């Protein structure tokens, strides 16, 4: 699996395009803005987008869902416990930062353990609640898209509605810290890291 990373939106969200080199099929993970940029990259790389995957339902991770979907026909995937955030500007927090974002419901709800094919590669869903009730990570063979669950030497905020510090720490310990040290972590904001580095350097999970 190959990955293209770039920042979108006013909050510097990491949007990722994960794709299969053999088939050129791709998934867009967390299109939080800059739809035109996303579409330009897809066209430039000659990628066919089958899926839009939201790691959770906050506006900075979902805002460009509609535009990317309209242009590509890709299906939108999200965990059921965050599904209502797509259509509710209070829940997705857009009403609090100016400009309400109301999107169509998801095409498919994904749960812990689900396998998502991307061409000849695949991603496994890890439900990691705490930042939001339906927050997920996506695990490939040697990389992890961690959304706003785990950052480089930090963790996601838990003071938003539906957040839980204890749930987040438990999810990180039980779902992420059991992964190999060398697994690359691609977070929703900030630089990439590894599981091994976070195991020994992250002050929240020592």
C-alpha cells in the first residue's frame, strides 16, 4: 500500500490517499477540506477512488466528503457511533466554528475487525473510542492511520461531547500498544511516528 499525505482545512488535518500500486484503486481517509486539491492529486496519480473513510465525525475530518464523493462516486464509510455526526452540525462541531456542515448519511457503517479492501491491499478497522464514541484507526500491513486517537507523543482530546479519557487510554493500550514496535503511525494531525516510539516516549501511556 502506498500513501500520499497532505494537510487540509483550517486546522491542519492530515488527509491521506491510500492506494494499491497494481490496481490504482484508492481510499481517501479524512477529507477534511480542500476538495479541489484532493481531486487534483487523484487525477495526477491516475487513481480510482472507491472509498472515503472517516476515522471519526468531527468537521475537520469530514468537510470535503460530499465534494469528493460527488466527483468520484466513492462510498463514504464511518463507524455507526459517529454516523449521526455527518448530518448534524452540532455533533460534528461545525456549528461552533462558523458555517454548518451537513452531509449525506454514510453509505456503509464499519465496525471493529472489519476488513476493507483497497485494490489488492486491505485495511483492518480498530474501534478506538475516547476522542469520539465512534473513533477508529485503520491498520495496514506495516502502517496505522490513527485519526485523532494517537499523535506523536500525545493523544486526542477528550473534552468534546462524547469524549472519554479513560476509554481513549484503554483503547490505545488494548488495540494499539499490542502492535509491533516498527509499525508506522500516521495520525490525524502532526508528524508521523511509530508504535515503538510512542510506547517509550508518549507521556500519556507510560
